[in-house]
């Protein structure tokens, strides 16, 4: 924690507007130190990875279940490699998953999984089936319903998808669930959040520290994503949301579901009063449902006319008690 | 030749009889014929608003008779939606528009979200959330990594095969469909 504080203040000498943001983040870090407490837990997770870099023959730590470790021989430390990859825009799948896992773990720190095994398994079955209709079918997709009355859903790089219990309870069918998950899957496919991180001011600042103060990958990842899970509260470009809507609709249709289920969810969300606290974050980070429906409507036009009607899956829909 | 004309006559007779019966039945039971002409019976359904201008058609088919052009923002009554089409009533006509052209304003006819607020930005800076922990940006910024929850999340992950088995049991069949491009503005 102190290490990070020192770094930020040292960096103030070559201060740029972008750097101010970074410093502000660092200050909050210093004040609360919340996110760095977890470093102990996470260090364990990444220790194995670091070890594998230092001593290649050692047993590989299963940081991610799917991606194989990068085998390229490099004199760089893993942290430097990751930073260079991010700055150059060549993030490997393994690195993408590592970033996503960090964000997912932070989000779960705010809102844990709903304690309902049946629900979580169900959402993973539907979600994985929808994800199989994409160009990344073999990514290790994780789906979860989190404990919150808010109406929202989140995606993190590498295939981490969450929706809130509040939103789940508003859904009426499996097709609607598929549409919501499809929208979030769309963000992962198009790497919207990863691009947001790469564009963020902080990365340039961290880049300036290459090979110096940031000792390990965990620090790089955590610093990159900012405080906790704040990154998921950062709004994406409106066009990214419209694109995810189009993808969600197509993916649920590909999976055999009613293509009009996602628009139905948007219409349903539109019925929630605009000043309802449960949608304040959603409406802050997304275009209004009316605008999303309009865009979807314009984009779809007559493209679905020849499509046979899909399943709603209402009977199979897992109802929360 | 004779046989053919006889057949023709009987066919005409059957048709006339058929239509008379139908007319008789509809008058007896008070059934309306398919809505080809303006009708004032628009009591049923929900309040809805047109998200975009669209053609009101006599049947849920883009090749059926054009009844009326319904403008964006028009207040209509939505009767039912099926497939890609919604049956609406507008300006005395009842017909079909594309389901994505119209948005229901509420389920029971009472508007929940103020129509006047459409297009306006939502009120910002509402951060206090009652009940469970909120998910506003401030609180999200103060959380820490929960390794146990990540492990739990991982325990629910399923593989390709299990997902395919689930879909098969559910009768879900994968379909080919291209991604949809952004609309030209």
C-alpha cells in the first residue's frame, strides 16, 4: 500500500491532466486501502504464476482453467509483459482472463453470489449455450447471479458475466435471460471493457513505471482496473451498448430462443421509474431503454422476417423463491 | 364439358353457402370480421407509443395490405404481440406493425414512467440504496477481492458438452444468423 502511495507522489513531478486522475485514484487507495488488503489473498493466486516464470519447470498454478501459460521466453518480468501487452493492444487470452478475474472478484466483494446452487447452475447452462453460438465458444465462460436489488448486469474481460438478483426477478422467461446474457457476452466478444482499460489515462501513467515500482502482476492488474470494481460502473460508449444489444438479440436467436425477448426486457426496464434507485447505476452507464429499443428497431428492420419463431422457454425458467 | 360446368356451379354454391354460414354465425355471435376497415372497438389492450414510424398492415406480414402510416410518437393501443408483429389500434384502424416499432407503456394501461421524461437524462448522484448493498460507483470502488466467491463462481462453470446436452434436452436448436450491422444514420 505504501509502495503505491510513494509511487504516485513521486510521479507527480511530470504531471499531466491524465495523471491527475491516476493520482486521485491513488489517493483514495491510500486513504482507504481497501483494495490493497486483498493483495495478500491475491498474491497467493499470482505467486504460482510468478514462480512459474522464475522457475519454469515448477508445477503450474491453475490461475485460469482454460488458457495455457504463455511459453515465450522473455527477460521481462510478468508485470512488465502484461503492461506492454496492454499498451500495445496485444493482450493474450490468458492476460485478458486474469484482468477479468480480478474485476469479477472485486465485484463479488461488493455483491456475493446468490446462495442458490440450482439458480447458478441454470444460469451457467443457459449462458454457456448462448456463448457456444459465438466466435469464442471455448472461452471458460463464468456466469453468476449476484445479491443485489439493483437492476443491472455486468461483463468483465475473459468471459465473466453477472446479473443482479433484482434484474433476474424481473425476467419472465429463459429467452429473456438468454438475451440479457447475450448482451453481456457481446461486450466480452468486442472487448469493450478491455479497450476502455487500454484507453484509460491510468495505463500511460503506470506504463511510466515499467520495470520499477510495481513489483508484481497483481499490482499491475489492480492498478489498471482502478479501485475495486469501479470499472464496471464506468460507462461504455453508447455505441458499444447498442452493439451489445444487437449481438445479444442475434445470439439468443442463434441459440434457438425468441429473438424479441431482449427487446422485451428493455421495455420492461423502461417501465421502472427513472428516479428509482435500483436503476440509477444502470441508467447512468447505459442509454435509456427507449433509445436502446429505437436503435435496435432501426438496426433490425426486416432482418428477422424469415426467422422461424424461437422458444421462450417460459416453462423451464428457474423461478427464485 | 357438361361435367365441368356442373362442378363449377356446385363449387359456387358451396362457396356462397359457406360465406352465408360464416356471415350468419358472425351476426349471431356478434363476431367481427377480420379488421379490413376502420373499427372503433379499441377498448382492449394497453397504452403504447410508436418508437418509430411504421406501416400499419392488415395482417402480420410485410406483404399484406397497407392500412395506414403510423407516425413516431403516436399514442396507440396494443392488443397482442406474436412473433415479430404487434396488433395495434390507431386512428380508428386496427392492424399490425413490427413488434420493435411499438413500446408498451405499462402492463395495465397506467403509465409508470412519465412519458414526459422520455429522452431526458435520469437524475444523477443517487447513491443511497436501501436494503442490500448497493452497486453505485462509490461503493464499487471501495470493495475488495473475494477469493472465496471467485472459487464458488468457478464451481458452477460448465463445459461445452453439458451445455449442448442441456440444449438438446430443451429442444433448442442452433440457427445460422449473421450479426446485425449498426443502422445507417
